[in-house]
C-alpha cells in the first residue's frame, strides 16, 4: 500500500498520551484511549494489505505470519530479556511470580487473559506490573490469528457482503462490551471479544476504501471530516477519565474519529498536514518500541521508590522511553523487518519459535511453587515473617463474598448473618470491612454491609463496581426497615474524590436522617503505605519485635478528609479522623500489638490486619475521643 505519513503521525497521537497517562500526568487523563486508536489503525492497515493480496491471488498465511513475526517479536523479545534481571533483583516473591506468569503468557499470546485472571479488588497495583501493557499486543495477536483466515474464507461473498458481515461482527462485539462493562468490567477491559470491534472499525474503513477504489470512485480527501475526527480524538484523550467505562459506547466517538482520519485525512487537508509533521511522524515510526519500553521503566521506578515517583523523574523516564524506543527501532526492529535484511523466512520462524519457547520455559519455571519458595527463602527470617502478611489476603476476616461483596455480586448476595442484632451498622467499602472486625469485639452484634470499591454514597456507580448503586440502595432500605441506633460510614475516600463527593455524602447522611437515624458517624481515611506496608517495613529494616511507626505522606489524605468532614458536619453527623488517631508528624502506626507479639497494621497498602483492626478499635474506644466506641458498647 502507498505510504501515508499522516498514519505515522496518528500513531504518535496515540502513543504519547498513553505514555503520559501511565506516567501520572493529569493533562492526558484519557490517555488510555491511545490504545484504542492503535487498534483501529492496526485493523485498517492489516485489512488493506490482506485485501490487496487476496484480490491479486498473492495471499499466503505463512507470508502474513512471517511479516507479523518480523514486526512484533524482535523488539518484544529484547524488552522481556532486559526486564528479567531487574525483576529478579527488585521484585518481591509474589510480584516476581506474577511477572514470571506474565512472561509465559506473553509467549503464548495470551497475556490479556493472564492479567484478566490476576485482576481483582485485592490484586497488586497495576502500576507496578512491568509487562501489563502487553495485554493490548495479545488482543492484536489474537486478531491476527483469526482475521486473515476469516477474510480468506468469506472473500467469495463479494466486497459489499463481506463489509456487512464484518460490520455485523463489530456491532455484536460493541453490544457485548456495552453489556460486559456493567457486569464483568475486568473481562470487558482485557479480553478480545469486547475489544475486537475497534479493530473491525479499521477493517470496515479499509474494506470501504478498497470497494470504492475497485468501482473507480475512490474516496476523496475531506478537510472538514478529517478535522472533526482529529478534534474528537484529542477531546477524548484530554477529557475522558478512568471513571469512563471502557470499552463501551463511550469509545465510539474516538473510534469514529480515527476512522474519519483514516478515510479523509490527506496531505491536502489541515488535519493531514498536522499529522504529517516530521516530529509526529518520527515519534510514530518508533511508537511500537516506545510503547514496549514505557511500562517497564515506570513499573520498576515505582517498585524502587515505594512511594509514587515525582513528576520530574517520571518525565525523564517518559523521555527515556522514547530514547530506548528509537534505539530499539533502529537496531532491533529495522534489521528484522525486511525479507532481504539477512533473515530468511525459515530463519525468522526458527528464531521466533526458539524465543517463544525459551521465554515460556523461563516464565513457567519462575512461576513454579519451588521457585516461589526459593525466592521466599532468600529473605531473612524477619523479612519472611513480614512477607507472610502480603500473601495473607484475609478474606474470611472481612467476610468477603457474604458481607463484603465483590464487584460482580449484587445486593442479593448479602447473607442473613450480615444483619447482626440490628443496633449498630457499618456501611461502606473494603476499608469499612477491614475496620468491622475490631468494632465487632466491642459490639458483637455489629451489622456489616460492605462492598468492594463501593463507597457509602447513594447513586454512585463506576466502571469497576457496576452493582454499587443497587448495593447501596438495598442497604438504605434495610436501615429504613430495621432502624438501627447507630450507623457508621467508612470508605477509602481517596478513590472517590470527585467534584460530587461532598454532595453525595451529604445526600446519603440526609437520607439516614430522614429514616430516623440520629447517630451517624463518618470515619476518615486510613493511611496509605505504598506499595504495601510489609514491603515498606522490609525496605526500612523494621521487624515485628516491637511497636513501630513509619513515614507516610498524609497531606493529600488530610485534604480529602477535610472535604468529607465538611459534608458530615453540615448534616450534623460526627466525623472521626483516623489519621489523627493513627498518625503524628508524618509518622503513622505501622507495627501494632498482636497478643503476645506484634503485627503490621495493614497487610497491603491500607487494608487492616486482624491486629490492625483491633488496634484501631482500641483507639476509637479511648476515653475523650469523639468516636462511637468512646460512647460505650451499647449506644
């Protein structure tokens, strides 16, 4: 096909926001849309090439897979190989096991499935997974396996019917994604069936271009439609945010914007000239390698820094990803791209098969139980005692699945024992569930109605918790019927910091007041120990031989608490600052008493251990505090 510089420029428009978004810069809060832009471009280019070859009788499945291997695998192998020593040196046993699984999954073109299975409310932070970004490569690779065979099989239908068939498949995938984000948001995000419509959008555009050209009526450049497409894409990159469910009907505007650019942007249009600017074209040429490099750089920086690295360091790493991307493009991608570059088809297939087999073996070995035990054995006894908490995930203590609902569970999943004796109710997300065991020692009849990633805010829904609004409406109905004496609201407020937070909380408290609840308490934020408290203690050389504190940046949490306290006080509810109880002068309780010994306050970044929950409850019960327990065990 004829080279179009504006498509390389469009690649730059896709990759730069992705890099900046993952670096944590707020300007491109919708930078994740860049991945979807890549999908449309890939669908367009692959279909254009395949249609041309099939129409001319030159199509060869071996030739197609050879080109894909030359394009994708050399740079991917280089990145995985260079990640291995850093992962071995810097990752803790659990993250290294997960990294090894991802290496194996990448080798099977199934990393999207692996990351979907790893995902969940208590999963490790995605920002610290070096190969997380390969899920999008897996989606494309799965498309490459199926679509050429699909196209060859149905070519006999004719171009018009074939276009309608692909359109029907795209519509089915779009409708599936619109359903799945509400009920299976993680699967919707990672898996090909709900993503392939974006690739098909590019395929439909390519089929239309080819159909019109075959009839002697090729599509002409259109400056207005091209500029509309560019504006829509940039608007999505700037104004979409993580709360927007993706993929879904919300993805249609930027996807259609890319289609307009592919169809109508040419050198004679303003949008085409913008995209064909040499700076954008240059970034577009190295975009694949730059995309491969950015996530490992960011992930390892976050692992080493413990806290979120500053913007200056992330900016340097973002530039470094472009620098490594250029080197990878120049010395790894280019030598393998052309058939006359010294590597025959048989050599490419042999090296590809050997590389995939080697990384698969390394991944399986690294993820094995003996390797995991060996990694743990490398820790000191004190470090092993701490690290045991990282892998504890006390679901039973939190009553997960019954009184702490997972995002896929609706309100019917609450079991009768969640109701307690009906006098005191704790309502909130997993932070509320973590606080509940300690409170239950003072109030054995405590009712617990909690749902992961679901704040006690009426009407709130989000892409990761599609059942939240229904869960909260159900809890409010139960409160209205049973009229408890006290309701305690708790949540990881940092996750729900939007412009409507105060109004939503005030409305919720108002609904409780209207239901006749006179004693409403709102608990503030728990400290956040990134990436996890046990890992911070290991890094600081702090053991479990005594009570200890650790430095934690609390200024941002305090600001959120100020907003939450304002909404609570406006509705005459009692706000209780957990930061005041647990922290002082930037130091927060980190190791707390646990019977005859000691334990970390939290087992991950902020979810309390059993000892941590008991310790917090004891602080809440201390005389002189404004907390509910200080009022006595039977309010």
